[in-house]
């Protein structure tokens, strides 16, 4: 995944959230490319606290900042803690953008979310549709907080000449994902259920919703590769979708995971639980045009690698969130 150029050699890069699911892969890619990478933990630098980002940037003097730190979770977590999802994400991004401006950072890369798109966005989602309506309700606090960072970047670029890249990945999955039930997204949640059901000999697993909603999944290494490319070569505040150009229903997702894990029981759907956004599939054309990037990982192979990692790292994978 390393950059083929010498661009990163000796450069100092700060990756917020660099110890998280996506962050670890980005840090590894940058390090392989020769960068001097800083990835402070939440305990070392709580970016929701005023002044912490400014102090960090002043002390470490990075040339580039990649802002991946976020409070995230699946539908269940969005329902039980929406206020903290909104405020923590809003504050972290806001403080990072302003600290980067004050410090004269060469480039700031911001990660948006597909949750920012309107609930009924024409499929495939194109970036020009981002402001055309309100997000799906269970995702709105997180989605709106992240979309506010796009506006902040746009006005700062116009008024101060600050340099950005703003990327919108679709649903990420892969080794290193979060499997604790309070925060897991659909793929790790279903992997955990299928593995445990197989081990216990259970005849069924319960799955939220009707299974009719669709999603698009992006392998974590593909996303990290796009982030490194954007940090190196892109300068602009137009949002850029990152996706695999493949739409799959939740039902098909669950069936594929059952097959990969070897679970042969029944999938029992619970329509009293929310489906979330009805459809998700993004148009990745802008990423191809502006970054020269396309996703590479085959979905079944990505699932297999994720399951293998989970089976080998269950205690780590199932750690409760802070």
C-alpha cells in the first residue's frame, strides 16, 4: 500500500484516530511510505477539549493532518447515544480544522460519512446530492456533524486559503473492526452472531430489520489507500465518494456471512427493528477521476479475511468501547 513516490519520506504526519480500525491501516501505509507518523491516543489527547488540538499541533509540528478520530457505532448505538455522537464528532472536527488553520498545516484530510446523504437519495449517490435533504433519522446526528466539517473546510479554504481533501467512504469492513455489540456495524455484528451460533449449535440467529435494505461495503485497506493518495496529491473541498461500486441487500450480506463462517442455521428476521437507510450505493466516479483510485478487494475474499482475523483476535475484537 505504500506510495510509489518519495513524497512522504521524512514528512511528519499526524493521524487522529490512528489507533482505530481505519487509522491503524492508514498509519501503517504512511509509515511504509517513509513518513514520520504520529498517532496519539484519546487518553493522550482528547480532541473534544478546547485547546488540545492547538497544543498538539504546536508541539508536534506536522506537515499533514489526517482526521480520522470519531465516535461511531451501528444503528443501535445511534439510537441510544445520539447526543454524544453529534457533539463529540462536531467538536473534534471543528477544533482540528481550526488548529490546522492556525498552525499553517500544509494539508488536512477530513473523513465524511455516507450517513450524511439524504434518506432518499437517488441511487447511486452522487456528491451533488449531499445537501438535497435530511439524513436517515437514526444516522442524522452523526451524519450532520460530519457534514458540518465539509462546510467549515469550504469556507476556510475560500477565506484563508486552507488546503483540504474531504472523502466520503461507504460502510467500511475488514480485519480490526469493532465486534462489541454496543458499537458494531452490520458485518462484524453478523459475523459474531454466526460464529457463536455455530459454536453453540444454535439453529438460528436473530437479525434486525427485514433484510430488504441495501448497503455498499468498502474494504478497510482500499479506504486507507485512497486517504493516502488524497493526502499526497489532492487539494480541494469538493466531497469525494469512496466505494466499491457494488450494492448488496442486508439479507444477501447475512447469507454470505453465514456461508463464510460455516453457519447453516436459519436467519430469523425481526421487522420490529429498524432497517436504517433504505438503499446505499455511491457513485465512485469522482474518486477515479480526481484520485486515480478504485476499490480492489473482492467482497467474499474481504469477508473471509475479516472472519479469519476475528477468530484469531476475539478478545481484542470484542473489547467494550470507552
